C-alpha cells in the first residue's frame, strides 16, 4: 500500500522568510553564539591590528568575521568564546571584558542569532607567522590593520 498523499504541512515563516525553530517551553528560542574581538597595538608603528577569520561556510562565505561560533549546551558564553578562538586560530586567550550583545533578528539568514561579544587578550609574543599558518578545515586566520587615528 502506497500513501499517495503528500505532506502538505509547511512550517510557519518569520517576518524575514525563515522557518521558525521548534518551540521550547512554548517559545521560539534564538540561537546563542559567542565571538572574540582580539586587538593588538604594534609597538613599532602604533597601528591597531584586529584578528579576523575568513568564513569558509555559508552564510557569508569568503567574508571576514571575528573568531566565534555556537555555544554548546550547558556552556558559559565566555567559555564558548575562548573555545572557538582556540579551535579557529590555535590561540589561547583571556577575556578582558564583555563588549556587547548583538541580536538583531535579521542579521543572519539562517535564523535569529544572538551573539555575546567579548574583548579577548592573547599573548603578545604570538608571531604573525603562526597566525597566518594556522589553518583548519573551516577557517584561515588573517589580520587587518585599522587606520591609525590622527
């Protein structure tokens, strides 16, 4: 016996055209992520450097992003931030302070993502050769120079 009826049940879409996630406790819950902002001042030029990765996955493949990613279940956001930094760059860091929480509902086409963003310190002795050479299947670390304010 073959069931010829097709599943006509469609997921309800949010105002941005994305399917709502399954409800938990009666609520649609956003996804939680944590990002690391790593800045460093070059002694010889006083330029400020920021550590970025090149995204290897959608969305925004090929674009620059702060190292970061999804929180694991039962994981503190600050711990997730440092774990993601380590996984994506090979660097160990220390949280300096919470910078911001970014949660605009339409900033990620996959769904509503809320990111906890921390300022992170890494050892000054880390060489840029190490940063450029550290590559994983997902990310290649790069650095950019911010213009020096006059």
